[in-house]
C-alpha cells in the first residue's frame, strides 16, 4: 500500500498519481489528467480522464454519497488494470480514496 499521507487539496492527490515521470507519490508536478505512462493507449487515457473529472466535479459541486463514488473508483481501477502497472494502479486507487475522504470534511 502507498504510504498514508495527508493532502491539502484534491489537486495534491491528483498530482501524486498523475505526475509525469518519477515515482508515484511524487507530489509537486502539476495534475495533468492525460499525462499517464507512455504504454497506456489513447482510449484508456480518455476513460481515465472522464472518470477523474466526473468524480472530482461531483465531489466539489454535489457532495454525493461517498459509497457510490468509491464504487466508481473501483470500476475505474479495474478498467486500468489491463494497461497500467500495479504500482500506478495503487497510486490511482489511493488518490481517488483521498478525494473520497476529503468530501467528508
């Protein structure tokens, strides 16, 4: 599991998972949604981008039921499993969980 770290904002959580190059968990690079590993095909990038945007904006604007969003993040993770290494997948899972937790406060 990735180390437990607090993130001050959703953008920090996304930067951790989506930062270009370097190890996952590297906060500080800007959260560019489509900047995934080179081996990921275009279709997967689009799916990933769609889900991340959808989850982020729903949390920010509507504060939906958290269990529903966790289910969606699990679906996203399973879609990515075929294309992305487990390390990156864990990073994505963890970042989405950070967003879920932040919606509670």
